[in-house]
């Protein structure tokens, strides 16, 4: 006899579990933010920073999307499947300044201020950027959307539900990211012309990044 299929945990129940951990997640996230934004090695290269605690509506949408793709999510594994509930974004001016931020994040992990959940990822499509980022020991992945950013997942200890996503990107990459975000918010991601414009903008951003790198070397 075939055993009946186990019923999935309700999304409401999963959200309740997340809600209970919000203070812990936010507390750790603000600690990460404070450590990085006050580190004397980071301060000179950071243009600005942002923070975000993901709203329940966005978390629900992410859970539903993952379930539709076949991922089984419940209150036991949701914190390892939805890892961007709290995010800190550090924005630097010159492309190669990411090296400074990367070294600081890794250094704090070595000092046990946090642990790296996984190997840091660099999302990029530009060949020159791939070469540079790989030299830092970063795992490079390509996104068809032309999204570019370096992501780190850190947590205070191995068995903690609190994970903070650290996003590191240049000011020009932030411009592209903000435009892309607005387009998604307006539901225009299926518009082929818009996507073509985004691809052109990504190439212009890449060209601008090369110019900034040349200026920095002077």
C-alpha cells in the first residue's frame, strides 16, 4: 500500500515561526551592520549602506515560489531556505574596493564575530569582473538578468536561526539594481523591450566601472 502523501505545513504556521524569531534575527543583523559600518578599514571605502528586514508578504511570496519549484519548506528548515530575512547592503564607489570589504568580512569570521554559512557568491556576467572576483576566492555565478552583487551569509553560531545576508556592490551597480527593482515592482519583467534596455544599461555600467577603476589607479 502506498503511504498517503504528507500534508505540507501551512504558510501561516511557518510565518508564525519566523515572527517568533524576528527579534533574534534583527538583533544579529543590526550587530553585523554596526561591526561593518564602524570598522576603520571599511569606513574609507564605503559610500553608503542600507538595511532591510523582509516583510511577511515578501517572505510568503518567496516560500510559495520555492514550493512551486519543488522545495519542501516548513518551520524546521525555513531559516536555511529563506536566508535574506535581514540584509545589510554596503555600497562602495570604486569597483576594486570590494577587496577591502571582503577581507574585513572574512577577518571577522576568523575572529568568531560570526560564521560564514556558505562560500561567498559573486553574481556577475562581466569577464573582467569574474577574473578579479575569483582572485579573491569568490564563487562566481551568472544571472540571466545581468544582476551584479557579492553576497555573504553569516550567522552568530552554527545552530542559530538568525542569518544576515551581506550584500556588497558598487554605486554604479546599485543604480542598475534600483532600476531593476522598480521594474519588478511594476510587473514589467515580461516586457522584452524593457529587458533589452536593462541589458544595455548593464553594459554601460560595466564600461563606467572600468573608467572608475582607471581613475582609481591614477
